[in-house]
């Protein structure tokens, strides 16, 4: 499960970096959805990692 969370965080990081690159190239129409999707994936990964961290501390 931690591997999937790590992959999700990596994907969100790449999406946000790609959006920044598209902003520099002048393609705002494609950059905004990338930032939104990347942020949603980042928040979900953060919440899941916190949930797993709490469960592993209770054991």
C-alpha cells in the first residue's frame, strides 16, 4: 500500500511540474487541469499516508 501511495505522490509531483512547464510555454488551458488533478492526487496521497501511519502506530 505504501508503494501505491509513493507512486501517487510521484505522479502528482510530475503533473505539477508539467503544469509549471506548460505555463512557461504559454499553454494555460492545459496547465490548469494538470494542477487541479495533481493537487487532488497529492491531497489523497497525504490523507492515505496519514491513515496508514496512524494504523501502524497502534500496532
